[in-house]
C-alpha cells in the first residue's frame, strides 16, 4: 500500500513539474505563489514546483526501482531538512531587507497567520514562519535519525 502511495506521489509530482513549465512560460515577469497547494512538496511558486517536482518524482521512482520504501522516506525527510533550513534563513533575513520588492514583498500572503493573531506586523509573521520552518527541520531530523537507527536498507 505504501508503495502505491509512493508511485502516485511520483506521478503527481512529475505531472506538476511539466505543468509548471507551461505556467512559467505563460507568466514571464512575475512569480505566482502556489503555497496553498504546493507546500507539501516544498513549493511556494511554480519555479519551485518545476525543480522539486522532478526531485520528488526521481526519489519516488528510485525507491520503486530499488524496491525499498525507506529510500523514499529518507529522501523526503532529507529534502525537508534542507528546504526548511533554507526557508528558516530566508524568513530570518526577510525581516531586514529594505526596500521590499517582488517576490519578497509578501505581506499580502500572511492572511492565515493574521486570521489567527490579528493584524500583526510583517516582521512578526516572518518570525512565526521562521519558527515553523525550524520546527519542521527538527521533526525531520528526529525522524531521519530514528529511521536510520532502527531500519536497514
């Protein structure tokens, strides 16, 4: 059953990577944000989805080729370790960039955070997102250590 999930994950990500090519070509100037549905793959924009879709598909298909689901699980956790570390740094640095410019002027995308906390500042939103990404980083490192310690390839 888990192998079927991995296969579907790979196919969906390959499709989204190809789909992203068309979206990128259509809008040559501006990044379109897709984090509402692309977050699980680590994608915040179609440009992310293009690259990460190919990566996720490659990891999924390698896992199936090696007949080892742990290949996918370790690859997925390693991806999130790297991605969340990068996003943690990004959100930290965003607090201090002046002047704001697209795509880094993302205050309009803080709606869900502001629904929870009220009309808080962009800096507070960046700090919350930074902490969220740090939490994902910690969880992924813990899971990876657990898997590598308790299972063999």
